[in-house]
């Protein structure tokens, strides 16, 4: 399958996945569109604009017949923070081409998305170094 990924949150961070896809062009369409960790936002209007741009790109990829599978990385975070309207997302996804696979990642998916989904997988944090005061670590979180 031809795959596209749109990252909604990580933004300018130098992540392992960004390095991997930069060094292996042609494997996948990889779009980094976030402004960073938006729960620490300093500029909500900028975060909304970034999320809107990422959603517009996501819609284009979803209707593009060249892609079979589109991953909307951390869209659940954007929706949890009401950065994009859930109604708009759900309406578009209901009308998408039915042969298109969509994966939406991130914690705390909204009930409207859970109802629409064909498959739901939940990862549950049991323990995390953040709780002990450790910051994100290169090679682990990014």
C-alpha cells in the first residue's frame, strides 16, 4: 500500500521518524505540520492555523487515489484540545472513499470518532518517566 503520514503535533522537533523518512525518500509521504506540543501553547491562534493546514493536507491525501492508507498522527490530541471542530472531521471521514484506510493516533479519542471507527486499539500508560520528572529523551520519545 502507498502510505501517507500527517503529523499534527511534533512539528519542528528532530524526531527519529523524521530522520528515517528524510534518509529514505519515496517510501512514504511524510508531512510534519504541527507546532510542537500544543498542550504547552503560547499562541493558540498559531496552533489552530497549523492544525487547520494539517487537516486540509490530510483531506487532500485521503481523497488522492495514489494513497491507500493515511495516518493522522496525534489528531486525537488536536481534537481533545478543541483545536479543530470534531463535527467537521467526522462529516469528512463519513464521506471518504470507503477503500481508503485511515489511522488516527493519540490519546483520549473523542466518542464521535470511536463510534465511527472500524478498529480501536488502546495503549494504556502504566508508568512513564515524565511522572518522575524526566523530560523527553532523544532516541526514545523523539
